[in-house]
C-alpha cells in the first residue's frame, strides 16, 4: 500500500516497515499501497562515512544482548494506532510496533514472500487461482495471553470490508468474495476471479484482536489511540501527543521478546531539531537532510546509510482537479514546465535524488521512461496559459495573469516542520511568478494537513510524498476515480479500465502486466494530476551504540526486534 510521508525518519518506518517488517495498510496496508512518503533491482544499500554498521555481509556483529532503550526522533505525530484507519507513515510506525503479526513477510534480499518470519507455517493456492489457504503456526499469542487465531484475521478482514468502517483501501479488495476460518489455525480467502497480486493482499493489516474490538465502533473508540492489547514486538505504554511515544518489549511476541527493552519515538518541532539531537547523541536514530550529509560523515558516533530502496519514497506537488483553474490540463502542464526540477533537486537534495516523470519509481518493474516529459520551458508554460485563456496584463507582461476578471492566484500547502517541502513550495512560488501565476505558500501541522488533503480537499496545490509499495497494483488507490487515496479528484476512464486488467492478466506474467502499467504511466504523465519531482535517496544515521541488521537491497530496517544496544544499556 501507500503511505503519505510526513517527515524524515529512518527507513524502517516507511513502506520498508510495511513490506518487510509488517505488511500494513498503506499511507498503511498490505505492502502494496503507497503511504503519506513498486519489483526491480535497485542499487544495494551501502553505508557511508561514520562508523561501520556492523558486519555488512552477514548477521550483526557481536553477541546480541537484552536491555536498554532505543530512541528515534521525528516530527509530525501519528494520527491513529488503529491499523484499519491509518494512512500515514507516522501512524504506521506506531502500529508496526504494537500490531505486528502478518501471515507472511518479504525476504529483504529477494523481496519474495516467505513464511519464516510470518505467522503462517504454510500456504497454498488452488489450481484455479480462486482460493488461498493459510495454516497458522501454533501457540501464537496476544499480549494478554489470549491465543491469536484465524478468527482474528477473518474478523479484521470483515471490518476492512464493512462499509461503516473508514478503511481507505476497500476498493482494492473487490475480487475477494470471502474470508473464512474453518478452524482456529486455518484461513481461506476466496476470490471471484484470478488476481495476480492476491498473495500480497492476503497479508492484511494488523490483525486486530477480535476479543477486544468485536463490540466497538472501529472508527471511534478509546482503544484506537490507547490500545491495551497488541501482537507486535513493542507495546504502546505512553503517548504524549506532539512530544513522545514509549513502547515496551512484548514478552509474548511470536518471534520472541525483542532484545531492546524500550522503543521511544521523540516528536520534535522540525528537521533542525532532529539533526541537533542526532549530532548530540540525544537520540539514536533519525533521518538526515542532504545539506547535513557531509557533516554527518565526520561524526564518529554515527553509522550512516544511503540507498535507494525498492519501496521508494518520492515527492510531488499535487493538483486539486476539483478546482476550476486546475481542471484545465494546460494549466497543470504549464506549472510543470515552469519549474526547473533539475535546479530544484540540486538545491534541495544536493544530488541525493533522482528526477521522476510519472508514478512508478525507477526500481519498479512497472517503470518506463517512455512517457511525456514536461521539462523546464517557461516560454511553453506561458503559451499553455495563453491557450487556456489566462492573459498577461497588457501593461505588465510579467504580472499576474487574468481570466474573466479574476487573477491566476492559488494556494500551495506543505506540512509544517518539513524544511524540504517548505523549500519546494517557496521555490515553486518563485518559478510560478515568472510565468504569471501567483502562489500563496501556507504551512500546516501534519494531522490538520492530512485532514485537508484527504477529507476536506480545501486546497489548490500541495507538496507531499509517498512511500511506495513493491506491487504496482497498489497505486490504483491513488489514480482510479473512486480510489481511497485519490486526493486530487483525478479521473480517467482508460486508467480505470487498465488497473483491473493489469491485476488480472491471464498467466500473470510480469512482462504482460508491465505493458499495461507502461500505458498507465504515459496517461498519468500526460494528464499531470501531480507535478512529479523526485525519488529520494534514503539518508539516515544510527548511533554506533545500536547494532542493526546487515544491509540488504531493502536497507537495514527489517526485523528491528533483532537489534540490540551494545552492553544492554
């Protein structure tokens, strides 16, 4: 799934966590959907500068010990700890600690689904492709000692499909006819037609405990933010909004009690504070801005990681197509032509990013470079605006354009505390002014911003990012007319037709599916509902007192319960 990225954080909390540590609904969901940050072979992760991150070719160096506290810093608080309501990576991080019992997990090297670290001991697909059966491992337990059973998974799925529950990804599960539990350890998913990413979608969020939520309103209950029972490696002990969240080790975690006793998330004002705390050793981990990367290399107490993960995170400017101005594709294309993306990337990311032209990042097998491109061309931007009826003032060719007596004026929003997005908005303001578009830059607290983008739609332009899953079908939730994450209001009948086709190609050969996704790429690029900017190179630092897992194609953030504090303190 996809998650919206709210802030810089170590990569474990983005879709890396979703696809490898626990498949989740995307902004959380099942490792398929984007989250509010698809399967090629991206560059392998590599440590850079600072101290080495343990043994990079094998298991973490040293003998694991128990004890101690791990603290990471971020900005932008979680919105919920309810897996069925989450759409953002901050919430996904909380949920990944407290609820974490997926049927399968991806191998961080091969990216294939495996039973080894999941709750299923086996699974099978029927010859006709219409039934998938899972057998749970024995002796799974919730933190209160009650057994985790097949009924918990079926209950979770039933709530996902319940129209009274605000689950944002329901439209992605239309081919699932039923999920049943013939006994406490058997789960059977039945489909109406063969569905290529079916296995991915069976790795459902959570699950949530039936014996706790059975008689509660999933949308509105106290336990959504104060859960008492969980399945993850760490359980939420305390959450002080906009300050910190403390998680404590779960003795009944099905893969064994984590080595680290406490997992603390410090919520701070902005990226400056994250960096200051990381430099001072006040926290153990945090995302690092491109502008701070060279200095980070000089700090001996940090082990550094930079890599392009397969679950890419990328940045864009969204256009609200409900707005009369932005309904005109020529205006959207003009904005794209007005921005010198190469210079923006150089200025903000200092080479730690790749330009994007459409919805799939370069590591995805659904990616193609053969798409319409809207490179920097201010003259073409002005021409498109003229064609759309937006005329420059006769006495001021560089002034704000007018149409029917109204100025070409819009707002562009970003989430407060995110310096990079602030820079995107302010630089876009300058470039837009040069072609006659007046932009008002507005910042907003993360949860209020999410509400604006996902619910009220009271915006014209907005700067955001996606953390993308590995299975490309997850993007349908953004681009299909009734997609649960379609914040722009985008609608194209051909895209609505192609996404279901690509997920049900006879034989499910990747090359056959890819041809359809390539067509989707071209259509979306031409329509420009987003101004695609770049995909990020992950830049993060971890204090050398923490031993993390070896680097893989997916980074180091998988299986954090295996990490340990050197000396246990």
